[in-house]
């Protein structure tokens, strides 16, 4: 494993945090923006951000995509799919075939 140097960053809101990548996402701001309800609240930040970036904020919108299309999004992995399938099933929806 490569040991990268962590650098101190300060977000526009003044939060101080360390990162070893080019990602500029502030962990404190990200936590504050996490939904408290709905299917997006069940997901990890990378998966949630990937769906939101694609414009998917509701289960009805999610049902317009196939499993393969969702898995192709950067940030969505195989552990996300059972969570999404369960959320769709709860609303009598499914992925596009």
C-alpha cells in the first residue's frame, strides 16, 4: 500500500480536515448533508453522490434504470445493489429490464 501524505484542508465553511487525495469533499459538510430519511439515507456517501449526480433522487427515477446502468456509475458497487433492490421492492417497483 502506498503511504500518501495527508494535507490539511479548510472548506469554505471553515471546517479543518486532512485528505491524502485530490477529493475536495469536506467530511463534516458531507455528514451534515446526508439525508435522514428515504432510500438515499441508507446508502454510503459515494453511492448517494453518484445517484444524485445522475439526477436520481427518487425511487421512481431509479426504476427508469437497469441494474447494469446503476452499477456502471462511479461510486456504486455490488454492496449497494441489495439496498436499492429492497427499497424498490418496498414501493412495488423494480429496475428496468
